[in-house]
């Protein structure tokens, strides 16, 4: 199956700094990628849809100036948490549908990035 | 709008017990249905899927059947193992659109 990677897998930073998380589709092109946030023992919350060549679409309540998304190429999307604070600590997961699989119905998930803001 | 409802957990079973995790959905049209599994500290892995009514998805002993008449996609396994302990998410999607997840059900299997 298709493979999606994320980097870094774990990051610890000081409050006020910015953190960039990369999501890559390794063996397929992804015009669309999704970014999720997951709190402990909770479901995934969709933050935004990343579109190659255009602006990301943010879900209601997600601050677009705080969570910057850039879909730089057909295989790379980045999420930058700007001026991170402890309440931004979470598990961030990306996913991408593979056009070659079930007409894009099936999505492939990255392994996640655990962000801890001190 | 589209939504997924799944049973709350945790579900606690002994090894070799029968597992059912209920999932029902509300959607326009004919979505594809999925079960994803998340092991501690990891991302989501696709467990099984079904793309049309009456399809049965199966993998690793798990099964789920797409029931359009009851709008359900219940997950079953005949004999669970300790290694099946994880969180299971039911979800639906329609081609390149965002996945709609249920709240997740934690399964704990004891020896």
C-alpha cells in the first residue's frame, strides 16, 4: 500500500518557538493532504485540508495564523505551529488519499508527530 | 451532514472471547466505510474497508459488513488476542473528501 511519512516523530520545544512538521507521500502524488490533531484518549480532530497549489482549508475554530500549512509539492505538506504554547502540545497526524486506490476513498496515515511544548 | 457513531469503550475482554464493536453512520449517497486501528503511540492503520452495500471487509481475523438497510458497519472478531488491544475507529469517506471518524473504542484484552 501507499506510504506516508512524517518528520519529526517527536519534538520538544520551549514556549514561544515555532515548530515545523513535514508530511510526505513516498510512493504516490497527493494533491490533497489532511492534518489532524489528537488529544490523549480522544478521537482525531480534523484541523485543515492541504491543497497543492492553493490555500489550505481550515476547519471551524482552527486558527489559520497559528497553524500554517504549506503544500509545497505533490509529495510534501508542512504544518508549522507558530509561537507554540503548552496548550498546543498534542499528537499531530497527517493523511493523504491515494488516487490509485479505490478512487481516492482510502487514505493513508503518517505515523504521527508528538509535540510537547514546555 | 455525514456522521459516524460507535460504541463507547473501553471494551474489556478475556483472550479468545468474541468481539463486537458497533458502528452506525449517517451519510448522503454511498460512502466507503473503514475501520482503522491505532496502537499506543502510533498513527492509524487501515484494518479493513468496504466500498459498497453488502461488501464484507476482512483482515487479520476481523470482519465488518456494509449494511445499507441498517446503516451499520459493525466490527467483529471470533477470538481476540492480547495483541489486539488498541483503539478502533470507524470512519466514512467519499473519494478525496475528508474522513469522518467515530469517537474511537478502546479494546483491552487480558490474558
